[in-house]
């Protein structure tokens, strides 16, 4: 008997090989914790990571030789806007080719208000990525008050609370606001606190596009922190930035606000996209009061000469604050009434229309576009110095603030295609603003921890097999402002819930994503 035991222990050929669905061999494993890389193998079975280490005794249906490549957890994009394009492009190629395996949607106060129905639709449709969702304040408010510029009465307040509560029961990961957008901008802080408290009962996160990202940014950050303290819940401040040339350099004011709040015990984190341009609607150029009560009301107000003049004067005042002579910084991404505007600045559109090269004429062009139904825009107005300073803060995550892109439709912000690849190529490989391990921690375990995605974000046994395998020397974003519809490259393999989705650099059509609900 003793001889048999010794033979078994000494002879590897006598050890029964274990079977995996996918076996990743010889990779440089960066596990998502921020720790240094190690060489190793990963065995995947039934959608889970079943073992890591040196796995010489394993066999698999598919073996991936990751020699010379980085193996990391799938990236989690904490700020997306998926609603609307899922059925058109369920493969979500712009995200998958950028290493994203999970997206958190429902941001900026914009979400489906019936998340139970939305999640059922996603389960039936099946995307290539996993999806978690927040419940959005703006759409909750619209469901009860429309776009009215007033406070809710008590009955309306309770109705809004009921919508938020049902969404949290249906699995929302938190509550979001877009306090720069209609109708959220009409709400007082106390209203937001009451709704946030409902989400807090279910351990949700408060994620906010704060009320101002320019001149009044400090007050807006303080409001978000106050809401978190009052509701006793974690806070996520979305696309942390400084807008407007007059505010460049103020990250040295805003980052300390977050550091101080964390020292005081508030669980607050931030996210950013690694670009110096933002993207939102043309309507943000106009004063809030003009935008109340729907498009017909907006057109009626703008038709009055006195109002029209007041709106144009308001825009010219904001332009002067930016120390600019023309509306060169807002660029049209998508204008449905006339696609020839796409990719052109308001200054260029104005000239194309044969108008005088004057800022007042450009402001009038903005008004005319609003009368025709708004536009999606790209706004150039941030400094590279602030982008880098914010990126070096350890509790900052990366987010695209993007939808699922329909390839070659419109002229959208390049962040929808290249956010993660841009961080890994420009800011890690080229400029060395942060280490590869740290960048991956910000893309994986930090967002998983923040949004309580309990089996995501780390390469650990028992965790879901969401994995990206890439060449750190080749990973590259290609999307630009002029030519945004270009996929990132360098991600050789992407695995979602144990299913190979990108195989040797090509999306194979697999749609293995699931809905991730708050438990």
C-alpha cells in the first residue's frame, strides 16, 4: 500500500486530469486588486473561475495560450446610457472591443422607470455584456410631474418614492440624479434627499451628475456630499471634471473636497472619461427656465422676441466667461433634422447657413436648432492638466458616459469606443500617469466594490468568468472626434460569463451577458 501511495504522489501521469470549458495558459495575470502581476493559468467551467495557479493537470475544450499577454478581470463601465440602442445592436461591439464586460446604466437621472420590465426585456434579448441599472430621478420626476418647474406636493412626493422603492426591489443598484438636466434642475436638495433615503434602505448607491461642473462646481460637489450624508449612503460623483476655460486648474480645489469627505467617513468615489471634451444635449446652452413643460412650450417661449433676446444674451454672457469670441467649442454630434450639421461646430454651422461671422448670429443659430428639436453635442472645454490630476486620485474610476453605438451613425464622442484603451495606451503606456495594475484596479475591483457586484471585478476562484486578455504594447484606441466610429484594438480575447465573445480579436457574435441585480 505504501508503495502505491508513493507512486501516486511521485508520478504526475497517475493524477487524473481535471476538465475545464476554457483553460487560459501562461498569462501575465493582473487580478484586479492592484497587486503586481504573476504568471499563471486560469480554468473556467460553467461560467465560473474554478481554479487559478499553475494548472498542468487540467484539460479543456478550448485552450488559450496567453504567453506575452495580460489576463485581467473584465472591465466594468460604471457610467453608461444604454437605454434605446440595445435592440439595434445587442452585440454591444463598441464596449466589447474596449474590454468592457459589464455596464452600469441608468445614470444622470435617466433610466427606465419600470426596471422589472426593462430587466425582463434584457433577459429575453441577451446582450454581449452584463448590465446593472440605477433608477433615475429625472425620469421618476417626469412620470409624476412631467417637465413642470415646481416642487412636488406631498402626494406626488410619495408617488415618486414609490417608483424608487419598486425599482430598488426589482434590483436597481442605486439612485441617480442629473441635476443639470430638465426636470432634475428644478428640484430642491430636500426632494433628492427624500428619494435617496428610499434607495438607501436597500443599500443603494447615490450616483450624481452634479448641478454644475463649471463656475459653481464646489457648491455642486458639496450638495452631493450633503445628500450622501443625510441619506446615509455611498456617493458616486459622475464624470468628475472642470468645464469652461475659466475653471481650468480648479481640480486642486475639487479633489481635496473628496479627500476630506472620505477622511470624515463618507464613502464617496468619482469617475471620469479620459478626454478634454464632454458630450450632452444642445439644450444645456440655454437657461433652465426656458426648457420647462415640453417642446411645444419651449418653441412658444422662443417665439417671443423678448425671450429670444434674453436667451441669446444669456448665451453670449456664458461665452464671454469662457474667454471665447465664437461658439467654436460646441460641435454637433447628431442633429436629426439635418445630418449635414453633424461634425461641425456651431460657428461652422452658422457660416454654412450664410450668416454673419458673429457670436450673436451663432447664438441665434442655437435657438433655431432648439426650435427644431435639440441636438446631441460634443463640447470642447476641459484642460488636459485637470484630466491628469483627477486620474491620479486613487478612488477615481473610468467611464465612457456612452450608449451602445450604432456603427457609422452620427458623429458621437469617441469615448463610446475608446475609453479603456485610451487609458491603457496614452496614460499608462505612453505618459505613465499611473501603473498598469492600478489602472486595471480602477476598471475592475473598485467599481465592483462600489456597486456591490459581488462576484465580479477579481480573478478569484468562484467568481464569474468575465475576463479580458490583451497585449499591453498593442492595445490602442482609434476613435477620434473627426472619425469616432473606430473600434479599439489589442484586446485579443474577451470572455463574458465563461463564454468566449472576442476570439483572436474578432467578436464572434456570442451574447452571454446577464442582468446583474442588487441582492
